[in-house]
C-alpha cells in the first residue's frame, strides 16, 4: 500500500472520531497536561476548518481526579475510583472547553454507559445529540460515566467506546491515540520489532501480535485497540492507531503521512440499523445452524428458517438479539429473533407447514428475518 491509500481514506472521511488515552493527556504525576490538550484543540480546529466534523472520546477523568484530589496513586476500590472520576471529569471537560474556546468553538460533554448503547431508544438519543451538536458547531467530548458505572470501570475501556461512537456517525475515520506508535510485528520495546504501516483487512491472527501490556493510568492495551478495530472495520470504518505524543499527530495523519498503523475496513459500510444489531448490543442466546442454513444466511443473504436450526442455547424473548453459530461452533451473524426460546424449541428443524400444525398457526415465515440480521464475520 502507498501513501495514496492513506490519502484516499482521509478524503472519503467526513467525520473524525479522535480517541485520546489517559497517558497521552496526563503528566507523570497524574495531573492533566493542559498544554497537550491545547495542541489537540488547535489541530481539531484545523480539521473542522477543512469541512469535517470531529468527535473526541477523551479518557483521563480518573487520572485527572488523582491529581486534583492529591491521591497517592490510582485507587483500587470502587468508591475511590468513582470519587476520582467525579472530581476529574469536571476538570477534564473544563480544560477541553477552555482549549476549544481559544479557537471560537465549544466542548459539549456527553457521558454514557454501556447500557446507553444496548437500548435502541437511548442509542438513538445519543446519536441524535451528537448530530445536533454538529449542527450547532460544538465538538462532542464523550467519556464513560464512571461515577455510576460498575463493570465499565473494572472491565471497560474507551477504545471500545470510541469504536461504538464511530458507528453513530457518517463516513467516520477512527483515530486512536496512545503512547504506542501503532501495531508492531513483535514487542514494541525491542529494537528488532517493526511498526506495521497498513493492515489491509481485519483477521484474527492480529490478536497474536497484541501484547498483554497496559498503561499505568489507562484500562486498555493493544488487545483493546484491536477489539475496537474489529468492531469499527467490520461496519466499514477505517481505523488508525498512532502515538498521541507525536508532534502535530492529527495534522500529519490527515495529510496522509505514514504514521501509526492504518487498518482498512474489511466490509462495505453497514446501515446504521444493522450496526446496532451486529456490533452494539449483547446477544441473549445462541442458535446453532446446519451447514445449509449457514450458507443461505452468510453467502445468500437469506432469512433464517426454523428448519436450519439444530440447537438453541439460552433463554430469550421474541424480539431479542441472538447469535447465529455455524457447525464449527463459531459466531458469524447476529439477529433479532421472532420467537421466544420456549416456542422455538418446539419448532426447530421443522418446515413452515409443520410449524403451522404444531402451533396452530404460522406467526412468522422466518426465525430471523434478513432485514433484522447482521453478518459479523
């Protein structure tokens, strides 16, 4: 791949989602670095001047709170983590807003939890808020609402959040800024390891390159960044993972310079409805399919019929999300199921005329309609 590829990716993007990690925004003493945030604000102003919209997914609330409250280090218990997040978030958004104000626009704080993406109505509310802020000329600054989240603080990370935010906007380019300069073919601390410039499409073997190394203040590592790449690229969004401490990193990336690792999307752009189905909410159960049904759904774009289901796992109601599993036990799609688990167990492996006899009527012609189904791999 050449630099033209990077320039083409930039040219096609209309919205830049910038995720900035805690270590990039913090000094060694855990206090925020207003000068670096100011540098990002200046670069973001130039991106906006070029006609693109920008969303910032900003880590740093807990790290900022550690500095503001003069704590000796990162707390290990939930109450102190939440207290640090509460104190730090106020400081974090104020610094972003002051930096943006110097360029005549404003920061707009959006705090979310994982549940805001699981429920369709709340998901759409977040999306509508972001697009309204674009119309009003503000820059959304998104972060997890750590003060009310439990699992998100312990297990979550803003890399995945940034990928989910990129699913909310049109023609996104997701830029993940970290203290690592990209994906390497070995341990990035070793001199014989080399940065991978471009990855043409997502593949599971990339996970072998992810080292189990986490930053001192953040919750993620290269593993979480690759998970974010998988989510974003599967619905047609290119992703760049690059070093956030590099001078003018956003300017240079938008100019097409060979920085970090560019992950090209592995699929065409997926409609917003199917993005939500396939990559946002968690499945309530699993349907195992035979080989014929797997081919019909995956390659033929067909609806899933009861005759192709061989096994049901879990408990779910009609209208809830289920995973579709191939004969090898691998998930390849997700969809909204037309039957609850108890009813579906009565009719799996049956033709529609048999279903009508068993149930006394045929409520639906399919178990999962193709309009409510998203291929995930």
